[in-house]
C-alpha cells in the first residue's frame, strides 16, 4: 500500500469513528443520518476495513435495535441487511453472543414496535448466519415461545397480553412471527433422513418437456446450453441463492422471501428426544389456537391469498417439522394432539377442495398444506390408539387425497412441479408398508409412467423403488418389467436416472422369481443392441453412449440374469465388438461371463462360450458368434492363425502400453486364450495351441 492509499484508508477509518460517535447523539435525526452514512461507507469499504470494525459494529451499532425511535431502527435494519451480505459467518462468529443478546432483548422488549424489529433482525440472521442461530438456539427459543403464547387466546377466551393496537396481534403480524419461527425450527431440529436420492436433473426450468420422445432431445440440449451460458457462478462464501434487500415499507419482509426459502446449511442443536418432546407439548396447543383464529378463510366460497391462509400453512409446516424428527413422541401427547387436530383441522381437509378457480401460487400453497396434513396424520397414526374408527377415517381421507392428487390431470401437467416429493415419499411409504394401501401404490405407478417431467419421473421411481416389499404384486411386477423400456427411452438424458434403474433391476432380478428375470432379460436386449420394435432394424442401444459408471451397473445386471438366450448373447457381442468400449467395462463383462460359466444352470455350451470368449476377449469379430467347431483341419488352422496373430499383438501392446487398466485387459485376454484351448475338442488344435502359448505367453506377461 502506497502513501496515498494509506491516507485514504486512514481517512475512511476516521470517518467511521466520527459517524459512530454521531450514532450516540441525543438527536434522532442525527442518529438516523449517521446510520445511513455508515451504510454508504461500508458498501464501498474493503475487507480489511470491514474486518477491523466488526467488533465495533456488533457491540455499538447493532445495539440501536433497542432505540426507542422507529426511524432509527428502520435505518439500522437497512444497514445490517446490506452489511451482512458482505460478511462471512466465520468472521462474525466471535461476536455471535452479543448480536444474539441484542436480538433477544429486542424480541422480549416491552415496546411492541421494538419486538417487531427484533424479529426482523432475527430473520436476517437466520438467512445469513444459520450457524450462529443454531449455536444460540437454546437462548432464542424461550423468547419465541413467549411471543407465540403472548398473542394467542387461551381456551377460556381470555384476552391477549399485547396491546389492542399491537402489530403482532394482527393476522399479518402472526404470519411474520410464524414464518420466522418456522425458519428457526428448520435450522435447529434434526429431521428424519430423506429417502430420495440427491437428484440433479438437468434442465430444471423446462421439466415439462416430454423426455421420452427422442425428437425433443435437440430442444432439451439447446435449452441446457442456454441455461449454462446464462448461469452466474455463485460466490464461494455465500450460503444462499438470493440477495437480501431491505424494503422500507415492510420491516418484516426481507426480499419477499420466507425465512426458510434459501437456507442451504442446516446445523441442528435441539437434537435430544427430551427437547423435542417438551417443545411439542408446549407448542401444539398454541398452534391449534392459531388455526382456530384463522380457519375462517376456508368457510368462504371465494378462497384467495391472504395472511390467514399463510398462517394456516405455517401451522401445518411448524407442526410437521416438530413431528417428523427421528425421535418417537410420547403416545399420550400424540393422543391429545390427535383429538384436537381431528376436531379443529380435519373438518376442512382437503383444504380448498370446494374452490375451482385457483392460481399457481394458491394451488401450490394448498397442496403444501394438504400433503403436510397427510404427513402429520400418518405420524399420529403411527402410535397405538383405542379409537380405531377415527384412525380408519383419517387414514382413508389421506389415501383418497393422495390417489386423487396423483391421478388428476393438474398434477400431471401444469401444476406437477408443485408436488413436494420428499413429503410424498414418506406418505406413500407409510401408507403401503403400514396399511398395505394398494390404491396408493397403483396411483404412484400410474404417475411415474405418465408424468412428462423427468425430475418427477425420477423422484417417483425412487419412491417406488423403496417399496421392494411390494415385489410379487401384479401391479408392481408389471411396472418393474416396464423399466427396461424407460431405460431405453432415457437415452443419454440423465445418467443418474439410468444408473438407478440398472441398480434397481439388478436388485429385483437377484431377489425375484425366474419368470421375472426372463421377462426383464427379453426387454433389456434393445438397451444394448437390437430394436424396441420388430418393424425396425436392429441398432445400437443407449448403452454405447453412457458413461462407465452406468455401463458397469448394466454389466452387473447381466450377471444376475437367467441363462442368456441367443438374443441376449447376440446383443452383448454386437454391442461390445462394433465399437471400442471402455477397458474397465470389458474387464467387468469378461469377469461376469467367467463367473457365470462356473454355475451349472447359467453355463453356456462349451462351443458357444469359447466363441463368446474369442469374440469379446480376443477381439475376433469375424466369427459372428458361430460356435467353434474344429472337425476339419482347415477350421483348426484358421483359429490357430487367429490366436497367433492375437498373441503377437498382445506382446506388442504389453510392452508399449503402460496403462494399468489396459495391461490388466491384455493379461485377461491372455487368460482367455488359455481357456479357449480347454473348450474345444480337436486334439490337433489343442496340441498346437498349447505349444504356441508355452513359447509366447511368458514374454507377454513380463
């Protein structure tokens, strides 16, 4: 840093100190103007100046959240909204205690407007610094519970403790409070592990392209290229996908984004069973009160977007978050909650059923509520209950809604992207495994086969793949036998999806019946080489263009198939000899063929196996997979010439090629040449080949 730069930096630092002193001025306008100027100064400050003054900002400036003047606190919120975006969490972590102390003090302040701004500051911390919130969750939670209980009405209808003009007593204030609380819970409560794979399907913005039609491939790839070209590279230190922007006219709304929409990091601190149980017992009566005060929205014939609807959604989401942990809640508490839930919430399910005109936002909200309700009910029914009639009614309503949602044309077209597949996964799994609900299974199979969205097709496949205990049922087996055709249709659209199908087919062939194995083998042939329709000539299947991981998974499937028929052998040979496959894939296939040959019911005839080895291992493609017969001297000489040529090539490759995989392949092929000599019956062929191998092989192996 030269003299001029040092002077400039010193001037900015002195300016900051002067503005900091002005923040303590008795005049309201002076404090407000000082915060605005500090915001402008820090917006152009370098990281060194920001790091140097982090402690001062945490201790002196954030303390203004307790200022008695609304305009000063609004200026503070505007400053921290801008400033937090330039600070990484590691740098500010040493000051987390004082920041949280000021925030919770504001949340529990006697002034209603300060409580509102305290919630706003907390929401910013949830979005920007989730580790700080998680670390201090035990000191934050009591203040949240006090706010929740302060403005609900008890069962005897006594008034709330907030003033009659309190902002938090309004529907919009309740919505904001619940939204912040829901974001807080998502950070500190450990959820059950998702059973869906981490699926990253390319082209997320155009998921409605019919992926099973080959003519759409060019359009799909073109849109991917456009997206990749326009996609911005995120900052490495950023934990969020959206920038937080302060709106002066709404201090509790941050960029119009809920407190949980952009959270990518989750660090859980309320992870003990006792903590979750205590929270559930304290929380659910208050949530029921919120619902009772807001459910009048469903009694209106014209359902529209409103804070009341948002409150009802948040009640469902908060209760679902608390209940879907890995811990089992006590039956007595669940029973009480179930009674209150069935009395006050269940009569309105399915929510919004009577409304016909719904926009996309409203439809998505109602679907979230309905799926969340289904999840909560199934969690409640997971415990013993004496009222079997009530249980049967709840289960039936959940099943009917799920089936209707999956079968409706809206779910399959315009609104399909609104489905929360992780929640749906848990619902379908529990409905089938606990209640053996065949209707849900059939609806999910129909949805997986029908949806035009590749993302949803993959998600639905993952849900069905978990229901392997359904293997043996007619509907499930029929769906499984149709997966080879889906694998063929996928082409090279999504490698993870293709591999998942191969892995699942391997699993069910390994554990299923012989009949199922024969059916899948007949249907998997076009995937390697052949034709999906008899009217079309044979051609390469998608296998040739897929990466090694998918090809290796497909070879593993070949290992568990029943005895290969002529069509399967021909497809394998054509697929592996008319192009140059990856070395590792060839080695895997040779190992599979060798291992299968040692099993009596899977072994091929000696002549066919010898030809298969000659074709795949040695690379002799002119045989066209005809069985090796050495009855005539001419045929014997022909094969001897072939093997001699191979051995010469093998020696040359072994000496020149230093690649470990290729070296392994050549040695494997040499072993195959040895094996071929034991699979033919001609004594002249056997004697000549043995003598030749004795002379050449030691040189090749060295």
